[in-house]
C-alpha cells in the first residue's frame, strides 16, 4: 500500500516505525487547512507560518505517543492551536490585520468586490480584537466548522467552556460588526464566509 493510499492513522504508525515518507504525506494532506486555522487565529502570515512550522515539528516528534484516542486531524489541529496560543502569549500584543497591497497601474476592482474586501478586513479586525480564549473556539467552531465536542478536545477544555466562550465572543462580534448588518431582521454577518447566526445552532451539538 502506498503512502497516499494509507489512512492517517496508518501513516502516523509508519512514521513512528521509521518510514521517511509517511510524515511528509501527513503534511501534504492537512497543511492547507491547518494553515488556515493558524492564519485566522494569529491574523499575521509570518506568525502563522512560524506557528505551523513549530506545530509540525512537535507533531513529528510526538507521533510515537499518538494513541488513536482521537482522529489524526483533531490531534494535529490541537497541536496547531496550542502553538498559536503559545506565540500569542509570548508576544503579549494583539495581532494586527495586514492590509491588501495595491500598486500603481493595477486594475480597479468593481465596487462589490471592493466592498467584500473591506468587509472581510473589518471582520478580520473584529476577530483580532477578541481575547485569545474566545478567538480560538470561535475560529474552530464558527469558521472551520468543528463541533463543540471536537473543539473542546482540541483546546483541552470542557464543552460548556467552549459554548460560553463562543457565546461571549459572538456577542462582542455582533456589537463590533453591527454596522455591517442589513436592515432586514434576517440579515447575518459573515465571518470569512460563515454566518455567525447560523453557526450559533452548533452550540447544541
């Protein structure tokens, strides 16, 4: 069986047994989604890249202790989130939101695209203003789509704590992003393509 055809758990076992091709395949499979989690948590590409590298190094070294009590993806996400939180604690400053670069001679984006870009920047800034303990569960539940139970496992906290932190974070986002809402009572505020109001239903899971 080739590495590409193996399950994640098989690859972790093979890596622990000394297969040099197993862990690179794990990285190839999950790098993009793990990168997205790191970037949304830290809001800084350089910091996210460093955190992701640290996380992969940690996973590489800790693979032998993986006991399949959770899915490999959950285990990897927990390592990435912890690496992000560690970097946030070390720098002890709020992350900044990089502005899109625009140079002379570039075509002007249509108004709707410009508005969408501005909205994403505003939402990103609102996320960045959340305390780290609230931002991490918000990113995992509302943006990445993980359940409360999965998020609790990744962060090493109780499910009730995830729910309460998400609720507090959403309340702050609703206040910060209230000006983006349509006048319609049914309007939702998107968070990187995810509607916060729709995601609230996940608390019950």
